[in-house]
C-alpha cells in the first residue's frame, strides 16, 4: 500500500540518540520536541493521519525546545 502524504505535516525527522523529534508543518512552522521515545516516532510515521496523531499524542505531551 502506498504511503499517504499528510496534509498538515511537511517533514518529520528524529534523532534517536537525543530522543529529539522535529516536525515541520505545511505552513512553515517547525517544532522540536524533546524526550520523545523511538516508539512514539515509529507510531507517528506509521499513523494513517499523522496530523491527528501529532495533535493527540505529541503536541501537549513532550516539551518543546
């Protein structure tokens, strides 16, 4: 099955050593979250609706840099 692009998220990167998740939205905003476990990153990548997953599981749960 082909991966569906997110309509709200433009780019996602993860630094496993630092547990640092960087999310860039289509509007140009970039947020860096600290202390994000690799399992949350993997779940975000696998999520059918990445914008919703981010809003529900990451945005208010992990400190921003």
